[in-house]
C-alpha cells in the first residue's frame, strides 16, 4: 500500500513539473522595510500583503510581548471551551465599529472564517451565487454548505440579474458572494450595484474584504465609497494583510454573529488565537484608524508604478502583469530576483489557465527608487 501511494505521488509531481506548475517551499525570512531574506540573500519584496508594514511596528511587537508574558504563547483550547481570552471582545467590538456593524466574530484565519460562515448560514435547499474569480476559500465554503452553487462571469452585474431572475424563486435562501478587492486581479467589485440587486431579490450579500480593509477608501475598505457606508449584511476580512497580524473576522448583526458562533464548525473546533496576536491586532486597528497618512501610502505606491508602466490607474495596491504562459512568468520572476526583487509568480490553479502573471503588491514601506527600478526591469523584459 505504501509503495502504491508513493508511486501515485511521484507520478502526480512529475506531471506538475512538466506543466511548470510544481511548487516548492523556500525559506523566507521577512525583515523590516519590505526586505526579505532568501538563502542568505536580501530582496525587496513586492510579494507580501503586509500593506501597511505593521507586522514589524514596534508598538505591535510591544503589545504582543506584553500579553504573551502575561497569558502565555498559546490559547490552550477552542474559544467555546477556555480559549476565549478577554482581549477577544475588545478586538471584536473595535472591528464592528470600524466596519459599521452591530457585532463581529474573530476566527483563526480568513480561510477558516469563510469555510465556517457560509455553511453556517446556507444549506442544501439554498442558492449561492458567486463571482468566478472569488478566492478558493469562498468556493470551499460554498461547496461545504451543500447548496446549489452558480458562478457568474467576473463583475458581470447583468449576468447576476439573469441568474436571480431565473433561479431565485426556486430556493429558500440566496447568498451573493464576491470580494471587495480581488486578490489576483487587483480590481474592485461593483458593490453598490450588486447590493441593490441582492436587496431587490431578497438575497443576502457577503463580501470578502481581505485586500481592501486598511488600504482603500482611506483605510475603511470596500464597504465605504466616498465616505458613504454600504450596508452589506456580511462583511468578512483578515487580520493577516493590512492589519499585519493573524486571524480572520466576520462583521454582521448580533443575531447573525451569534448564529455563526453556534454553527460554524471552523470556529467551534479550532483553538483560539495566541493572546499576543489578539493584543497586537487591537493596537494595529488603532493605528489604521488614526494614521491617515500611513493608509494612503500603498495606493500612492501602486499609482506611481502604474504611471511608470503606462497602465490604467489602479483600484488597489495589487497590480498584475499578465503574460499568459508559465514559462514567461518564471523567466521574468528569475530576472527580477537576479536584480534583487521578489514578486509573486502566479500560475494555475490559483488563476485561470492562460492568464499566468506576476503579481506586484505595494506597501507603505516601498521606496520610490525601488518602484522605479522594478518598473524598468519589467519594461525591458516583457
């Protein structure tokens, strides 16, 4: 049995390698100021989602250390047993306030939040309508619900309306899922129009704002447009991107949050976050709320890069350069590394076949001279 398992694994690995889709873990030590160490060499990273550079902020580190000394390095159990440190409530209330909702619940990660929340609300008699480019964990949560899952073409409002007209009355409940900022495209969902559609068809709406919160709309995220709040009933996000720590969260009404706490398996059966992580997350939210200059820097950097490459004005801190073939992407990635830059070399199945790309993510730590050099290398190699 063990020999056949090993043979099967080797055959699959060989197929991945032949398709230039084999992935390998590389030891990477993230340093301060967007620097990263790989095999004792330092690179400027344009591959990280620490948009505000807060993972190295001294005040966050101080809070983490202080609460780790007081409460220990681990939670000890799930939140419903004895792992619900008192710091959680402060964090959740702060998230709810910043997202303009009644309440919030924090999960162990963004992935856990999505695969737990969707099945907690939806079942086999229900319909889930989801953007085709939504994150893998949103699809995982949708399929785990055992409901009917229908994809719509990326950001296509007309298609959503057609799907609702044709299918809504055949199902008990309906959930419309999208992302605020799409992690591989860098574009925004038309949230206002989608929300109007959802309301017209008695459909709930869920938005994953992992890459929007702390970055766009003065750091408030995708649910705020020109400082006007969009009352999206289920707002999800992570603490591992702009917040700079770890974990995921869902913001909604009090009854919805209480239901999630009672039904989301990835909440019920997962050990709580380390107390130091919760404490540093609270401190990070304080900074995001107050430091208006800091939250503008990622967008300023991505806009500068776009201007240098004559690209359209970006909607987020993520800019993909789509090359199509895996070979071209890996070659450009290698060329950039030889010049001291690390970017994301993104290939299927993360993105659709034929759309392989390098993904550049911009942070508050990036220097304009490094952005200029990055753009020059890309320009001369595509």
